[in-house]
């Protein structure tokens, strides 16, 4: 953990002895540092590109005067520290710059596209959780202590294969089968409820396979834990052992990885959006990269990064509520 | 150095070969091999066919001539698919190589450079790891530019943080081990420590992760090329083919599906192979062998094998627990392992009995079997198992459950792990009363507070609302005992209840158990490796060796009147406050018996100074010697530890003992 | 002469809000003698051992070897070696035991491969193992055998001081005797100085010439083994002695009438993160302020270990001997 985080954490924990205060302070401290890294990285991105980004964007045939004017407008002729300052000022005021291709404010472009991506990632995560928790827990109970080896083999190999198919390929397969062959759902676009099915399913399925494997493994290790033996020694009925003693502990461990998956899903939308021509941030960033519209790329990267950081924070807090020990653990 | 390296590599090779013997390992290895072969050969063999333009056969569907069809220039897609293997695999491997190298460096830096730099690198890696690989890849793709090289660098740098994190964690884990401290003391420098001691111990997980990483890189590359950010025409990889095929998915689905399938198969080959190896790397599960067929874990009734009396306790009429011919066995790689081999005894009301033995003697399995807590795939058989007069061998019923739940208490060794970490202590105590004594939550919590007071936990009401981690070790063990007396127990089985505690706290817990026994007339079965401790608390002691009771004697007889050579040796081998400092300690030669390979005859014979041919041939039965004293030995003779120590005093024997 | 001397040694962990694991310890391990160090987990005894071996940095004080600070450079002879608790963790599983032992041989006298092999075989013989086993791997050996190998590796460095940290507590009872015998024989034969750490007083009593008792980072009592065992001064040492199973008359009789004595005897060891003020033992002390009224000095002042037949840091060590002096503070 960085020095700044430690400082914030110490300042707060000194004030009160509650583990929560220190825990929240540490997490917020970490968020602030990560945020700073993210903002700086997105600012530097445009400067790390070899050559002149404006010339790259406008093409070699563009007149020198136009390029110079555009550079001036983007503030690229100022010293780096001043540009950084302006960038930070702009961010605080919600100004992410202006698109080089459409001349629209980047904030407006993102505002238009964000809801579609948010819906897609959120629904897909929900579906993945709804599939993986019951399936994984059930498989864990069924195959505990090496029982039912054949069921275990079938489950493991199916889940490995499903997990190995990347979302966008699964999407292609689903489009071919359910949209082209059967015609049940539209091939692309975002309109009625039916148009959500294929994108959401193709994003959720792989994650569900991975998550359910994790839930099962965690369930197995929890079922082998000493405290589950204690619960059995108390002669509690099986359902109580599974639901009250085992499942919450298995989910605590799953949550950490689940959080990573959710943030991976945020990025995974990029590919799936392109398969389905989904009008979200993912298709925007790709077309902007290809069009070398760097202010938009900068803005979208920032938004994606922010989403990831928020997901991580939420996961940490949820973890703190589920497992009281995690609030006192130093990371 | 060379020997250590070859041995390490040999061990590694052996484990990777073992992976090939599993079905998944064999299939995935074959897949991987064919993908790699194709990657090398296909561009050499079929580049011509793949690039041959045929304007008369544009955008055709599958046909015998073109199994996958043709593209917009009439080029044969099947050959293009095969040839694309080369570039796809090459780029994936290049990206993985970059990722692994950068990751290794970033991961190893904290252990080599100063603490401050190390901390900075670690912080940076931790932040980078939080961002998904694809996002990082796009970030780098912008910087390095759209195209093949840019994409290789982008994916390489995007995989580096997670690899660095893994390397860091692995190095940190190894660095804490004592042999690193020993190497430091021997004057081995930082770099040498890393190369000689740490890397060989973490190489395998790193290689496995790199293999799986290559699969992920392949998929990521397909993704970038599909988006148009990776390979640019006229070059082509699978992602590029997919990109071109998707536009016409209505007309020519094969043009999109075939490259997709190729990506999935190649990715799977890397992934599955990595997983298969990873699986064999984990220590083999102890009871995963074929051995015996799965059996019921609930104790099964068997005919009484011999005319052994189950007990010699004169108070049998009031027995709390009676067991005869108890066997516990688990399937092992070479036939069943039987940690408990025919244990018979009984426990009278309010009696404290100790079970003593070394690790592997079967004492814990005996306790678990009596409590009917042996886990699958273990199997438990007995000719008789009665608790409070109730037969425990017939099928379970709610009534039995309730009786066990209220009258049979267990205290486990590790109070740290034996409470559920996510539930409050109060809830965990209360649920016993709610379940078995028909109390509501409020009553149950009141009872729990009362019980915590009974085990002298201060501020009981406040403690009820706390979580286990807020208790110290001794307090937790008290709470565990408190949970046992939520009902009205007739028996407390305590399995090494003080081993995890400090000496002064040990005494507190033992005193507490004694108090409860006296006040409530509870029988106690105390399992321990410490003979003196058991002798202090218990009235009767059962000494176990290799799954059997070898001696059953009153605690008062322990010091002077034990009959079995093993009991005598145990007493003499452990120094106490009276041991003569000028004499070497008595030594039991050899190792404790291995439960998977118990010798014929008396299991102790190979370590016994009195053993003769008869002992190695025939197993002695536990027979009554005098009132309340049973022993399983062909040559029982009264002796104290001191006498055996004289017999065994030869220093040569002492040194050879375990070595030979 | 080769003696190991700790002078006001302190070890702190974890910055501002950390804890002091070892707090101002003075201790001497005289040449050719075994000093036993006893205490509960968290008392700081293992930290002290690691500090002596320079595995943990000191935050105050110094550790002197023959009167000089111990800071060997690379390749130099290292007169201090250590044997650890867990035999399975103390040897590199990927290295043959012969290589592990050879690594401990000082570089100056290492010689060629043949002489190194001969030295390894000699050391294996010294600890009672078959020299042929030099090519074995740790996974092929039992815990007791591994502990012998660890001893051989320590001896390879030609040490004058050995620090043995709980070396028998991970072993089975029937095996621990062989290791104790070996340690005792080697120590006498090679005239080693030794700091022998254990939580088991009976084991310490068997090997040690002098005993030091640690509680919450401090040494509360030290002196010749016989004196400590027969005439303990500090109430904590008395409690430790009473806790040895089968020792003395304490037994487990629940008949402790005085509730104050009862409460004190049931108290838990204090949290090393928040050590109590004054005498660190006063919350558990049967002759302290919680049991005997008027002994507020225990809450307020830190006792000095002087003024007894041997050093004991207690205001009321010999009954009331120190009471007058404490009042003057």
C-alpha cells in the first residue's frame, strides 16, 4: 500500500478504534491513489503516442496551418505541467474535451453511450451470479469429499470448455444459431427486450462457468473446514449446515474473484458490443481508436477505469459486511 | 548446485509426465502438439493455396472443393484457416513471452532491491492488476499504434501485471520459509537465494500459469484482430478471418464459425494442458485412491470378531458409552488404510478417561468415529456402539439426533478454526438449544450467556455479540466447551483441547473441564499425545498404538505399574521435572507405525526391546491382567520408565534408532 | 572466548501503530553454556532469536559476539547458526540434503568437491545419520531425521553459538528424545554456546544451565537453572512451573475459594499490541494489585530486575523485600 494510503488510514484509525473506520479509510485511500494513477495514465496516453497525434488523426495530407490550429485548440503547445493542470481542471468541471471527428463534447458522447453498456454489464453479471451460485453450491455439496466422481468430471470439463470460449466467439455462435437459423432474436441492435437476450447471455455464460467452478471449489474447502465439523457435531440438520454455515463462507471467498470478473465484464462489453453493433461505449472506443479520435478514447478509458475501481470498492465493502475479519486484515 | 538443478528438473518432468497419464492431460497434450505442429508446417506447406486468388469463385459456401468456402477474392478459406495458425500462435507466444519477462522482473524486483523501491513496484502492480487485461490492452494499443507489433506489445504488457503479482506472491511465500533464513545465515547472497532456493520452488506454478496465459493471449489476440486493432491486411490471423467472415454471417456462416472454432480449440489446448498439469502439481489427495469401494460412513454393525470383553469397567451397568470392535478405514492408493483396528472399551458415568498415542495412532479417528463424524470416503464398523443405552448402529432417527445433540459434546483441537468465522458466538451457541431443546432465540441466547458464565468467560452478554476472531485462543476454547454444555451432556469428547494453547492457559482449560465433570457428573474422553497431562486429569488411561489399545490402566498405575513396553517407553522418553539431567533420555528406536502399512504380529515389535519371534508372528489381544488393567502384550512386565531407559541407554542405539 | 550478549535489545514491528515484540532485553549466553529461554507465544522469544541471527533488524540496543557487534560480510565465517522449529520448512525441498549441508560450509574452507563431500559425510555421521543419505531429498525423510540434517547444516558453518528455536516441538514424543540427546551430546562435545528456546519447561530444564523467562517482550527472571526451578522469584515463573503437567501439588482441584485469585488465574495473556502499564504481569498476578490491595506500585512503576539472589523483575519478588524500595520510586 502506498504511503499516502497509509497516512489517510492512520489519520482516521487514530480518531476512532472501530475496525470499520480504518477499513473504509484504507479503501478510500486506495481508491484515491488508484484514481490518480488512472487519471494520469489517461492524460499521458496522448503524449506517449510516438509522433504528433494531431497529424496522425488528420492524416498526412492535412495542411500545416490546420494542424497548428488544432494543436493550439487542444492545448498541446502548452508545457506539459500546464496541460496536466488544465486536464485536471477540466475533469473536475466535467469537461473531458472535444471529439476530434464529431466536434461534440466527449462528456456528451459518453453520456449518450454509457447507459447501454451499463445495462449490458449489469444484466450479464446478474445472470452469471444467478446461474453460478446455485449450480456451484449444488455441485460442491454433491461432490464433497470425492463423492460422485463422474458428475464431477462432467461438470468440470463442461465448465472448462464453456469458460474457454471468449464472449465474442460465443456471441457469433449464438447469433448464428438463434438469430440466423432459428430467427428467435434480432441479429444486432438494441431495441426491445428480445434484443438483450443474446448479448447478455453471451457475456454471462463464460463468467457463469468460471464462477460456478470457483463457488464449487470454495464450497468444497468450506465443507472440509473444522467449523463445519463443529456444526455436524452439534447435530444440526444438513440444510442448516449447508445454508447457514457453509454457503456464506464459500461466497465470501468467491466474492473477491467475482469482483474481478465483474470488472473484466466491464471491459468484455467492448467485444460483444461490436458483434451486436450495440450502441455502447465499447463500439465507441473501437471506432475512436481506428479514427484516432484521441480525446474520446481518453474519456472512455477513464470511464471504464472508473467503473472498475467502483466495482472493486463495492466488492471490498460487501466483503467487509459478510466477513467481519476482512475489516481488520491489512492488505 | 548441478545436482539440485537436475533433480528439480527431473521431479518436474516426472510430474508433467504424470499429467499426460490423466485423460484430460493426454487429450490436451495431443491437441496442443497438433496445434503447434500445424503452426510450424502449415505456412510452409500451404501458403500458395491460401493466397491463390480465384475471381470465379467469390464468396462461395462450403463445397467438396472448398470445405469451408471462399472469401471475397475467391481464396480458399480452409487453407487460409490452416495457414493462419502460424501467425495466430506465433503472436500469442510472443505476447506471452513479453508478459512473462516483464512480469518476472516486476515480480522479483521487490525481493532484490531496497524495501522502498520494492514497495513502490508492489503498489504499482497492485493498481495495474485491478484493471482488466482487455482494457490495458486497448490502452497500450492506442500508444503503440494499431497493428501487429502494437498488439503484441499491448497484450504482452497487459498480461504482465497479473504475472508479476503471482510471482511476487509466490516469492513472498517461499521467502518466509525457514530454509531461506538458513541460507541467509550461511552467507548466501540475495541473488543466489533467488536463483538457487526460490526459483526452483516456484518454477512449476509459473510455467503452468504461462501455459494458460498463452491460451488467453491467443484469445485476446483474436479479439483485437476481430476489432480491427490487431493484424492488418494483407496479413491474416484467425481474428482477422473472423472479422471478415462476420459481415456475411447470413449468407456464409461457415466463414465466421470456422475461424471461431479454430480459436476455441487452440485456446482450449493451452488451457486444458495447463489445468491438467496444475492438477498433478497439487499434492495427491490422501484418500483419493481406488482402494475400497465407497461405503457408508455411518457406523455399520459387524459380528463380534473375538470373545474380547468390550470393557473391564466395573461400572458397566451405568455405562455412558460402550464400543466393541471399532474399525475405521479409508481407501488408499494401495488398498485400504485402517487407522483404527478393533477398539473396545466403555466409559462409566462421570468417568474421565484419557486416550494417549503419537500421531498416526488412530486416537483422533477413534474419537470422530465415536461421535459419528468420520467423513466420506472413510468407513466405520463396530459390533457394538451404544450411547446412553441407545444403539447407534441402526439407522439414524430424529430422536437419536436430539440425544446426541444435547448429551454428546465435542471439543476440538484448534479453537481458531472450529468456530464459524462469519457468525456471532452467541448465534453459534444458541442454535444448539434452538434446534434440540425447543427454545426460541431469546431463551437460547439467555442460556448461552448463562453457559458462557459457567465456563467463566467475563462479560458474557457482550461476548455473545462478538465474532470468534475477537476472542483469544483460551477464551475461544472456553466458549467451545460452553457450547458443549448448552444441552445436558453425559459425555464430553475433547480432542487435544489444549495443544494449541499456551501452557498457563492449558491449565485453565483443563481445570475448567475438571470442574464441569465434578459439578455435572459428566464423563470425559480426553485425547492427547501428552501422557503426563492425561494422567493429571483422568482416572483411567487408554494407550493407543497403530490403531489399537495396547494398554488400559488406572492413571494411578501409570508411573509405577504400567505393563506394556510402549507405555513405559513413552513415559521414559519425555523429560519431566524429575528427569536425571546427567543421563541421556530413553529412546524409542524406529518410527511410529504407518497406518497404511501395519506390520503383521504386534505392531510395536520392531521398536520393542522385548520382542521375539512370537511377537512378530502373532498379534497379542487386549486381555485383563488384574482388576481394571488390560494389556495387549506377550511379555507384560511391570516396570517404570526408568528401567526401560536403562535397557535402551546405549548411545549407539540412540543415534542409530531413527537413522537406520 | 565466545559469548553472545544482548544489550538493551528492542525489536519493533510495523511503524507507528505497530508493536514492540522485544523490549529492552539484557541477556548473556556464556561460552560453552546452554541458556534456556522460556515464555508463552507472543512473549517475543522467537523474535529475540531471529534478531540474534540478524534475520530481524533491531530497533534499539546491540547484540555483541565476544564483545563485538555481529555483522559478517559475504563469504566470511559465520560463528552463529540457527536451527528452526519446523523441520519440513527448514530444508529446501528441491535440494538434496547433502547440497543443503554443503551450502553451510564456509566459503573460505570449502575446498574442492571431494573434500566438500567428505565434510558432508562427516557431518551426517556426527548427527547419527547414514552418510550414504547425502543424496536423499527432504521429502524422503521423517521429521526427526530432517531435524538432524538441520543440525548438521548448522554445524557445517563451524559455529560457536547455536540458536535452537523450539526444535523439538514439531516432533512426535517418541522421537523428540533422540533429538534432545543429540543436541546435548554435540553441545558438550563441541563446547558450543547455545540459546535454547522452548515453551516446555521440562525440556528446557533437561538441557539448560541457565534459564531466562520472557513475558510480553521482557525478561522477567533469569539465573542459574537450579535456582530458577527450585526457588522461583517472579510470580509468572511460579505460574509456569505450576503449569507443567504432573508438577507439584497444584493438580486441577477446582477448589479455589478466593474469587480474586480465581479471576486472576483465569486471566488471559495480555495483548502484545497493548501492553499494560507498570509491571506487565500485574493483570494476571496472584500477588499483584488485583488480589492484594495497596500494591498500586505494580500498576504504576516498571520493576527493575535487581536486588535478588538472581534477577527477577518484580516489586514484591521475595515477599515484601522490595516493598520499601518500590515505595521510594
